[in-house]
């Protein structure tokens, strides 16, 4: 097989690069539409660098605990990161916490009680950022029973 034959076969089996790019853009646009409203109300985003994103807010007048407004994985997570960037929201990289929130809560649900301390640290951090302070990123501990891998399985501890 020549190189051109290999390229043609690849295009037939997977689609042309232009078609793949257009398909990914449509997925991103759909993801942006579904989480766009939630991202407008979010105060910050907790992410696992690329794969997970969870938008949170805390308003004691609305709920006694922080609330997950939206969550996403893959293309949706990427769209959430883009929206957060456009809205100037803090994007906090805490992989363990992002996975714990993703796998233990639904959209418009308060975070689990076991995560209150971790989220409270982030809320305090974000509030001080908004005041114009330059705080140090807090160290976050996720309880062992809420440590998930990227497939949603509990991580085994030694």
C-alpha cells in the first residue's frame, strides 16, 4: 500500500480531519449551551487538569452549603474551562477533589458533608482573591473514602 492509499483508508474509516474538527466543535457548542447558564452563576471551577470540571457557588441565603451548579467530563469540561476563562472565574486545579465532586454529586445539589472542609478552604481562597488579596493556594485533603480514579472507581489505599 502506498502512503496515499493509507491516508485515503484512514479518511474513510475515521472521517477527514476537517469533519472530525467540525464534529468536535459541534460537541463543544452543545456542551457550552447546556452549562452556560450554570457557569454564569458559578463563583469558581474545580478541575482535574483536562478531564473533569465542576462549577460551584456558595450563597448562605440560598443553601447552607456550597452547591454544584454544573459538572462535566471531556468536551463538556473543556467547554466549562473556556466559559470560566471568558467570565474571569478562578479555575482551581485539585484533581482528587474534582473527581470526588464529579462522582458524588449531581448538578444543583449541595456538596457532601465529608467535603465541607475542603470546599470551605476554596471558598475562603476565592473570596480573598475577589477582595484583591494574593493568598497562597490552600492544601486540600480529600477523605480516603472519596478518592476516585478517572473511571469512578474508589482508589485503593495502602
